[in-house]
């Protein structure tokens, strides 16, 4: 039976939310993805940086969350020492994911989640021989689905591109976005070919409602990436 879009979307409504640990903005991202949603946020100028408070908060709330994801307004590989410090404060390390564009960056024992925009990037990632990782494909017209050999890959996610606050990125997205129908069709073929790989589509990655909260560099938790008002001052 053919799968529908709703079969792939993980709404997480009955489970605990995920917590996105937003690494502090200190310098621009070393990558320059044309679809970047973070490029124009400049949250670094809106939120204080209080690392001890941030780490203490992470430690105290970790049990309330299903999954902890290291992310930010630049690539997490730009914050390796802080990630290592944070990992020491987390008890259940298997619930941790590190999201990165940097295929040379690997931390053993957590789920590394590599953001990829071409089949060539994916081939390079596979050649690294990492034991377990998630391949996160930015689905756009230039992604050659036929060249994606998902054998041996633990998880693969296909993300649909979304409008950002950056007009340059939006122009690129308008020209390169593929339709949901085409995305489902291509992913269906991959599911049939690689049944051992856990494959999903993410159409709503920017929508925090019912999915995740954000722990920012000031040590407070926020309900979305857009708000500058924490959900509690405790
Ligand atoms: S790696 Fe992430 S933060 Fe950096 S440019 Fe790409 S999408 Fe933006």
C-alpha cells in the first residue's frame, strides 16, 4: 500500500517535547547555505550569553524532554568545547542529537544529524564510515534522489524548504523548492528500495507548536524561535 504524507509526519503530540539547545551566537556560520533560516535572525544581539546558567538549566530540565538537540544560528561544529561541557551535564546521553552541516564533525555516542543538500555531499559523508548517523536531506530541485544509496544508513529525513526572514534565501527557495507530491513520490521509491532505513519526511520543521521548546543562551526556555519572551522567568 502506498504511504501518504501524514504517515511520515512525526507530530510528537503524545510524547514529551524535544528541547533545542541553541548554541550562543558568537560569529557567523562557516557555511553559506542558500536556504538558511538562521542567517537573518541575529538572535545574538537580542539574548544575553550566560553559559553557567544555560548549562544549569539543561541539567535541571533534561527529564522533562524526550530528546535534546544541539543546534543554533551557526553550525554546532563551531561550539565543540561547549557541547562537550553540556554532554557532561546530561544523564541519558542516548536522547541527544547534534545537528550539523559539517561532515568532518563526529561525536561518538550521540546521534549525529548531518544536513545535506546534494547527493555528492552524501557520498562524501558515507565514505567517512561513521557507525550511526541521520542523513537530513534538504529537498530541492537539485537533489538527485536516484543517486541516494541509503543502504547502511540508520535514519534519513527529507526536509521541505521553508520561507525565511532573508529575501535572498526566499528567492532561492521559490526557484528550487519541490512540491510535496513529488517529494512523497521520490521518498516512496526510496522506502521500497531501502526497507531497513528509517525514512521520514519533515514538512513542518520550523513549527515549534507541539514539537519542541528552545533553551537559549540566556538560560531561559522559549516556545518558538521567533519570540523574545521566555515562557517562564524561573
Ligand atoms: S549550516 Fe545551518 S546555520 Fe549555517 S548557513 Fe547552513 S543552514 Fe544556516
